[in-house]
């Protein structure tokens, strides 16, 4: 399976973006999926995750209440709706997943997409 992340760009503080992660090659309907980000000079960090059923979602404290992770109707796409963006949200965002994972972390997922850059200006 290949994951393709898109939707990044430049936005002013307070604005919104929606990131998409599209799977190809095989279905990811049974994958737990997550979004992660890496800012310059910092380690990759967890942002949000959704379990394979789509019933449970998890968020980093820094984005809780502002970001929403969801799965598309065909369950082969995962979205990250980002509202009330802050300059500290600036990073390269990655989607990743693995089969049957309940809560994706950088350590339990083995399929990664390429990153999409989000830049939030103040």
C-alpha cells in the first residue's frame, strides 16, 4: 500500500486547512491511521490517530479541540481538518498506518506517506 498526503500550504494564523491521506495499492479499511508532524530541528511527534474501525480518535493535547481526524466513506482516505491554526503548528505533516492498530504512534506503524508542508504565518 502507498499513502499520499496532500493539502498542505501557507495559511495565516487563525485559518484552516484540510489534509488528505489517500491510499493506493490496497485497501486500508482495516488500518489504524495517524497523522504526525515534524518541525525544523525537532523530533517527529504524534498529532492525531483514528482506529481501524473509525470509532475511536485520539489527539495530542496541543491540537485537541482544533484538529479533527476522520475517515472517508470509502475508508481509503483519512483526513485531518485543522482549524484555528497557530504558528507553532508549522511543520511537515505525515500520515501513516498499520493493520489493526488501535492507536497509531511513530513506533507501531510501518507504512508512511510522504510529508506535506504546513506553514502558518503570524
